[in-house]
């Protein structure tokens, strides 16, 4: 097990998920007279499933595309999205 990679991945996902729309949706679902354990298990399972899909897709894609191109492409997409959010009207 690569503990450094595990810690880096945990930190990146944890920070990325703080305050995002998924967390806010989970927060709203758990408010009131709702079974909070069901909300927790549902949201945790969903995050695990989406992470599994990302890991499987990453493994499949890297068979055909070198990892450095994926990192550059992902970085470029984040920059473009960031610029779109900064300069959008409304």
C-alpha cells in the first residue's frame, strides 16, 4: 500500500468535497426528522461508487493515453471551467 498516495488522495477529495453541492444536498437531507444514518450510508455509498468508476475509467484510459496527457488535459479543463465561472454573467 502506498500510504503517501492514500493520504494525498484523501486530502484532495476531502478538500474538494467540502462545501460543494453534494455536501449541501446531504446536509439538507439530514436536517429535520430524517434518519441520519440512512442519509450518511447513502451519501457515503454514492461517493464510493463514483470513486470506483473514476478509478476503473482511469485504469482503462491510461492503457491508451499516457498519464501526463491526462493530467495536462484535466488541468486545462479545470482552468477553462474556472475562467468560465469567473467571467460568466448572472
